[in-house]
C-alpha cells in the first residue's frame, strides 16, 4: 500500500540512522520500526527472562531477617528522600 506520511524531523533522522546501521532502505527501516512499535503495543515478542543462578543457601534457610533488613533499608531511603524535599 502506498501512502503519504509526515514525519517529525527528529524521527526522520532516527530512521535514516537506523537504515544506515542496518544497511536497509528508508522504507524497510520505517516498516521495521512500525512493526516493532505495533508488536510492543499488543504485547508481542517474548518477555525478558533473567537467568537464574544458585544462591548457595542451605535448604530450610530462614530469610525472614534478610527481608526485614531490606524493608528497613527501604524505609530509611524513603525517609531520606522525603527529608531532601523539605
């Protein structure tokens, strides 16, 4: 389908740079960018999955204190940020 699209100058420059980096035509770069944007809009693509690694914890290790420490540190940081706003 042939259509006319008006691009903002900064978008046009980004597309030209993308076309150069990928050795594509401007039309191919534009179509690729639009497809990627539409796929992201509808939740396309695979979600990122972080690789897991063993932590070396013994079975049955109690993490209660670690979680309490993390909560206390988070509370301190929030209090610090609020104090900076005054």
